[in-house]
C-alpha cells in the first residue's frame, strides 16, 4: 500500500527513508538557560530542528513516491509535537510507474504527529491526475481516515466546469470528491444542492449532450 501524504511527512524524520536531501542546512537549538525562563510552566516555542531551502526525494523499493520542497521547515516538541512549514510547501506524488499522480501546494502547512493530521493554509492548490484543480484557503489531511476535507470556501475546476461551494471532502488522492453546500446555478438534476455535488455527477453532466 502506498504511503499517505501525512505518513510521508512523518517518515521524513527517519533518515533511513530519505533518498536524497539536497541543499538543506540543519541545526539543533541549544537548551535554554534556566535563568531566562520566566516560569517553569512556560511553553518553549524554540524549534528542535530547522532546515532551509529543502528538497527531499522520498522513495520506496527504489521507486520515487514523493518530492517535497520548502523554503523553511521547523520541528517542535512537546505534548503535541508538530512540523511547521511557515514559508510554504510544494509536494509532488508519483504512482508505481513514477508518473505524477497528484500535486499539492500551500503558503503554509503544519502537521501534528499524534493527531495524524496535516493542515495546509493560504492559497492551497491540489491537482489530480485528471487535471482537476481544487482551490481553497484551508485543507485538512486526515491520515487515519485517508481523506482530505475543508469547511471553507472551495473552487473545483474540471475540464468543462468551475464549481463552487462551502466545504468539500475527497479521498486523499483527490480522485473522488464531493462539494458541500454548492454555490451558484447548477444544471445537474441529481441530488438537491444542499446535499453536495459529487465528482461523478459533474462528469456525467459534462458528458450529457444538450437538447
């Protein structure tokens, strides 16, 4: 089974799974001076690892599965450890034949290890192998359920249509999706608009000849 997006990111912490690490300067933060700590309960916001101009190629069984690029990456520890990409991220996923399967980019991303969630924000763009494009300002990737979703405004552009809605849900590869609370005028005579517009309904409408 191919790795999910979240598990790929988590595996980046393990040097055994990193095929190539190019142009990355890593450094470890020093332990803070106890005299500078205001209280014993103050949360330390200093990253334990930081990297710049990162390009990582992740492979499995000698096959490229993912290429991740980010201007900056920081890892934080604590009760809820997380990885932060404050200056944006670009990810390309490949299938077993090393063809591009899907891509994702965002201006900011953060992944939570214990919750197994990745949150992408600010100009999030996902493109699948059918060249369907998702645009939103917030996207959650749930590794346990193997889905991506949002409750914010979304736009999905297919070959022949542009669909809008307030929220969406899809499989993690964005190969099957549904827009929730669709906006605008739709000629699809299937489910009521409040129940959402599904990918297969949009495709069926595109293929239905006019009167």
